[in-house]
C-alpha cells in the first residue's frame, strides 16, 4: 500500500461506517510506515504537506472517537500521531539547520 492509498483508504474509513477489521488493517499499515520512516535517506516532507494531511486524519479520528468511544478508532488515532511524530523527528534530524539555528539571526 502506498502512502497515498493509505491516506485515501483512511479518509474513506473515517467518513463512513467500517468494521473493526478495516480499522485494524489501517492501523497496522500506519504503524508499519511509522516504523520505517527512519530509513529514509533524506527529508520526507520538506513542505509539510504529508504531516498536514495525516494530521487532518488524526483530527478526524479524534472527533470520531469522541462520538463513538470506539477503542479501535483511538488506536488508529494514536498510530497516526506516532507517524506524524516520526516524520517530523526524522526531517528535523536530516535538516542541517534546526529551527533554533534559523531564528537566531
């Protein structure tokens, strides 16, 4: 599954009624991506579009959980948060100028 397919399938799942098996599949795939981010050779998301897109899904998952109290949705939310943190951390590590260095001028 590509990152675009994951995003598409997750958006559809969060907008519609899906079963626990589909949420589990999406959660597992999100966790798989999060675990492989560190292997990327360069910056993954230089303009922040990927993080914004998946953060939007994280917000959707949060809202859905607040409505349903479905623990599978909560787990999906947490997997999305982990993916976002992994991408941000990786990209900060790969960027030769940290945010602090940019603001010292």
